[in-house]
């Protein structure tokens, strides 16, 4: 039986996870489906919506969609309602079964002394038991504190009533603390998802900016590289051309004739033998010493300051702690003073002048 309960409990926990919203971690309430087929509570997904643009970003896959494309998932809502009813029935059944383990009958204490067959009229505070008059005169209760049983019952009922009032008061405080703690947990869960979305969005902006900077830097490098290669190839063509001319002329001059006079005239007609021609030299170009080397991260970081918002966000005022003579705007960002007298509202955090 215990093994069966464990398996049912494990199955219930698995269903709880499947039928719970990934934003508030509670069972779905008005489940709403996004175009990406992810489901959330309607109130949860509305809190994450970008109201100025009307677009909603899915917290799981980060796909964006228009608010008008949200649709209620009625089938999932029906499944969640049925599951809640079954869970409630199972809890009530468990309470009934667990309540049967103890004593089922609460018996009253006998109103007659079992030893002397006399009515119980005294209460022994030392032994915390009801006794008869004969027992009160016995050695067993000689030095004990005795009082009439009616007086003891009255004192007990009075103390019990006081204890009940104290426990009820403590329970009210604990219920208030419980609700506040639940609200705080829900608020932190919403903040967790909202801040996660904010961090991802800001890092996305930086990633896009860095990717753009990377593309531009590589494009500039390629353009400069093309220009450098073209210049070097042009110089190589000049060197090749001059080299070919010198080789032809050298071959022409090395060819000997029988008559040295003829050879002398041929030598004089050679242009390069009589004129000083400037020889083209090898040209160098080093991309490594250009703007593409050095502290790229530093230069990019300085340019990235233009897109970084380092100023503080707009200050939001707390309406709960505002003085009763002050009026806050609807967005809680500014305040104006009332000239008329205003009675102090019932707000624990309200600021008042001493």
C-alpha cells in the first residue's frame, strides 16, 4: 500500500510540473498559448509584455509575437480544473484515512470515585486529577493543594479561553505573514523572469553591435588588403617588364660579330647602354602595422559607450509611504502638494510629521 502511495505521489509531482506555469511555478490559471506553442498564465505573460510596442517575447524560446495573436488554451484549462478537483478529493481521502489511526472515541472521566463510590467534588492541583471528599482527607493528598472541582473547571475554562484567544491572534498574524510571504515569492519569481529577459535583451544589443563592428572591421581589412595586393602586383609587373627588357638586351649584346667596329656601333645604338635608367625596386606593405593591429577591444569599447545607457532610470515613488497632503501622478514619478488639509489615511508606511 505504501509503495502504491509513493508511485501515485511521484506521478502527481510529475503532473504538477507539466501543468504549471514556468513564470509563477503554480498550476495554470487562464492558460494562454503563444504562436510558438508555449503556455503561460494570462496574468503572467501580460506582466512580461512590452506595452509601448505591443509585442510579447516568449520567456522560453524568446520568439516575439503580437499581443493580438495570444489565444486561450481551453483544453489545457479543462485539464487543469479536472486535476485540481482530483487532487482535492485525494487530499480529503488521505485526511480521513490518517484521522482513523488514533483513538476514535474520547471517553469522559468517571464522575464517581472508583475506590469510595463517592461523587468527585475536589480537584488536586498536584496530581491534576478529580477526587472525592474521602480521598481529600487521605494521606495520599494530605499536603496537596485542593480546590472545589467547579472552581477548578471554571479556572480551566477561563485559561483555555485565554489560550484560544492567544492562539487565534497568533494564527491571524501568521496568516497575514503567510500571505505576505506568498506575495513576495510571486513577486520575486516575476522579477526573476523579467530581469532574465532584460539581461538577455541587453546582451543581445551588445552582441549585435559587436557583430556589426566585426563585419565592418573585416570588410575594411579586406578592402585595404585588396588595394595592397593590387599595388604590389602592379609593381611586380613593372619589375617583370624591366627584367624582360634587360634579358633581351643582354642577349643582344652578347652576340658577337666578326667586325668589332660593327659591334661598337650596335653597342652605341643600345638605349640602356648609353642612358641611365632607374631600376624599379620591390615594394613592401605590412597590414600587421595598420589600424587592424593593436588594442581592438579598447577601440571597440570606446565606440560602444555610445549605445550604453549608464544613467539611472526614472525614480518611482511609493504611494504607500507618501504623506497624505501629497498627490502622486499616475506613473508615480512626480508629486504635487495639496493646499487643503487632509486627514491621515490608514496606511502603516505613511509618512507623517511629528
